[in-house]
């Protein structure tokens, strides 16, 4: 079964981008950056949207994997990413 997130993709990506810059697990130096990430992830929304826009069209490999799973993966992927871009990022 696939996990379903209740947080918008834009927010999740923005939080990852912020964490990459702040956390010791990325390029940062903070061993516990959660509160800092909560305070600044909004500043990464434009970059998060750019990432999602880049993913609108699947690669041939993704299409093949989707065909093996069933349905029209290119249309499904595109529709899902477009829906994600239309979602409003919400604060936790």
C-alpha cells in the first residue's frame, strides 16, 4: 500500500529544501534544526514549486514502470503534479 501524505507536496519540498540548508544531515550545522525549519520553510516555496513543475512530465522509464503498474501513467502523473501545484501550502 502507498502512504498518503496529508501535507501538500509544495510544503514538503519546501521543508526539505530548508532542512538541507540548516540541518547537519544536509549542508547545515544544526543537529536539531526542526524549529528553525518551521520558521523558514515558507521562504523555499518558490523553489519547491519549481521542483514540482520540473516533474510534470515523466521520463520514459517512469512511464514504463507506470504501464507495468496499470493505467495511463503519463496522464496520471501530470494530473497529480498539476493538482499538487494547485494545492495551497499550509502551515503545520
